[in-house]
């Protein structure tokens, strides 16, 4: 996801962390969002790890997620996304409203995120790609786990993906970025075939417990969390023909409704960049299939009910309390993109 230029760095360099930094952060939030009526902020998470991962230092672990939830509660009115959609429609959105969402369906959402959400009395919406439940693995995680386990290098020249050093953390990170960059926008079938060939070339055992089980999805639902659609195989919709795209959206919705016994009301576009990963015709599909709203990965805050099927979301990646607060405030000032 592209990150907007950070106009607040002068504040960040001057401001201390700790209690005084916290007070300044709240003051800056008020300054950057006067009156608290700027709109709805929707946060995206993917995973909540047991411990920090050197390969992905920006991914939150349990301790960091706990800190972020405490901070969100202290600044925002954190509400369920279905309630936020209703408030947007009725024009009754509370000041500084925020929602928490998770994408893809990782097992640590149930293992680590859920207990912390319940402890804080907060709600989240989990957008689940159903094709990876019960032992499946997303293609990008295959690339990541291959790089994590590779011995010295990844030789993918035989499938025209190059030779990548993988002896250090930085080399593994570079290899992951290079391989995902080459594979991401291939047609779905070709991408999966190439990833399978890559796995064969590296030849190491890969985990099969990264994604949720069906029982974990039911657990989230029983605990009051919202379950949203995210297709079956997480394809880039804009790279599919229209019939295949509709089937991915509809079949994912149906599978989740069968699992939970409840209607699936919300949808998240895979990858989610307007105009690149999905287009206006996919927005129309989502409407026709009976969803009440949908979310993208465009930055910004939603203002009013102008388009409930392209609600913007963002990921605040900063770790310090003040920096995290400033990122939240800055997002309120970003105009959202539409397909």
C-alpha cells in the first residue's frame, strides 16, 4: 500500500514520547481534526503475531496490538463497522468514529487478536478469504515462508524469477519483495502455477496452520465479531473476467454464511486499490450480491454516505504513541480515491 507524504515530521522530531507526548498527541488530534467531525477512520490489520518477526518488523504482535487498542480507545469512538455504516446512512456518525478490520483470515486473528479485543470491550470485522481455511496457505505466504527457510539463496532462474540471495534478514526481505513483485499481477492461474514451481525449486517444508480453521471463524462470530466477505481465493478482481469475479465474490459470501448461519453484510476488495485492483463494475457486483457496504485500501476518512461501497481504510504503521496518533490524525485529512 502506498503511504502518503508525512507532513507532520517537524512535530515528531520535537515531541517527546511518554505522558507529555501523549497529551501533545491528543492536542494535535484536536488541531488536525477540528470538532472531531472529519469522518470515519477504518483501520486495517492482517496479523497479530505472538512475538515480533524480524522479517516484518512493521507487523504488530500481541503487546503492540494491546498498546494500539488502548490508544484508540483514548482518542476515538471505536464502533462496529456495521454500526458505522448505519450511522453514515442516517447522518448520525459520532465524532472521531473509528472501526477495526482484519483482512484474509489468519489463525492468529482468533488466537491473539480476539482475546485482546474482548478484554478491551472492542469490536472488529474480519474479512475472510474462504479458500484458505482449514490448512490452506495464501500464495504470498508461500513466498514468505520459502524465503524464511531458504538456505543461502533462492534459485528461481529455471522458472524465470531470478536468483535471490537469502542468507541474511535483509536479503530475505529483498527476495520476498522481488518475488512478490514479479508474481502479484500475473493472471490467477499462472500465479498459482509459478508459486508451486517456486516451492518445488526451493524444496522445504512449509507451514499449513497460518490460516483460520472453520471452527475459529465460528468462534469469532459467536464472540460477537462481524465476519465479512473477501472472495474465495483472494484474486485481483480486475484481472478476472466478470463472470469469474462475480463467482469469487458470491461463493465466498455463501461459504461464510453456511459456516456462521448469519448473513454476510460487508465485503473487502482483495488488495483493494481503486482502479487497479478493482473497478466500478466490481462495485456494482457487490451491490447486486446483497452486501450493505464494502471497503477498499485507499487512504482517507469517509465523510457521509456518498459511496458506502468504497469506504476507505488505512494502516498506521508507526510504533511510538505520538507518531501513531499523528498518523491517525493525518489520515483524516486525506481525500479518498474511488474506482
